[in-house]
């Protein structure tokens, strides 16, 4: 397994700013995992993290505990911490949960969102389409555009129970999203699928919007689980 180098973390230690160092370190490691700069199964060696991030070993242990609680890191006996590797079956279960929860969020959005929310959702899906047409280096921009879409969707759905339930899945969902969007052609397809969701929302058709949402998630699931199964065979 390749060592974790400064190219993953950037060239400088974490700055001493207002946010606690633990939060800064957690954010940086989380981002490296979600952007796939740290690959599933890659070991997180305390000494390397201390050297690259410029924080104490105790802080790194807190970071690993936090990311393990989020499901992004797995602590393996006799081996230590490593980036979580989701199996194809794990991914299938997460996508099934997403399909049910996000379809409900779309229905609530149609019922509860105001015109500003609808306009913001259209702007978000337009940004998804723009980043899908960009160079391969815009993978992070694609993920950020998708994040913005779901932020608006949840705000317009005005459902704290839905928001809290989906928050528990968020880190692993974003990891799967990065996996599916890394497959050639998938970003364009995803942009078209989400545009269909917004079209139905603008038409005030909650059931059509929910159906389009489920269609999008099923396609993402097929792409990601095939990719994960392929890695498992390699």
C-alpha cells in the first residue's frame, strides 16, 4: 500500500486559526477520503498523519475515532485504521435506503417548498450539468454541485426527521457518489436524471418527481455496485 504523502494533504501544516485543530484535521482527512485522494482500504498510519498535518498523535487518534463513527474509517484489529471499503452489498443497502428517503424528500419538497427553493434547485441542477461537461479534473466540482442540490432539496422539504436520518448516511453516500461519478459517462447521465426530477417538481407533480428520483438512485446504484464488485475481483 502506498504511503500517504504530502500530495494528499497539501504542502503546509494546518494553520493555527479559530477552529480547533482537531476539527481542522478531521475536515482535511475527511475531504481526502471523500475526494478519493485516499483510496478505500488505504491504511492511515498515525506517524504519517502527525508529520503531514502537524498535529499531535492524540489529535490524530481523535480524528480517527470521529471518522470511524461516521463510517469513513474502519479500525482493523492488528492492523490499525484504514479507509472504509464498502462492499457491493453494503452499497446496495445504502442505495435502497436513499431511494425511499429521498423520494419522500422530493414529495415533501413539492408540497412545502417556496418559489425561491424551486429556483435554487434549478440553479443547482444547471451547475451539475455544467460540471458534468467540464474536464476530468472537475470531479470535486461535480461532487460540490451535487452537495448543493441536496442541500436545497432538504431545505425545501422542511422535514427535520428526514434531514436527521439522511445525515447519518451522508458520509457514506458521498463516498458512493464519488465512486459512481468516476465512471466515464455517468456525470452526464446523472445530470439528465436530476434535471428530470426538477422538471417534475416545477410542474407540481410530486409522484413523477419521486419516480424520477428513484430512477436516478437506481442507476447510480447499478453503476457504483458494478464498480465496487469489479474492484473486489481485481
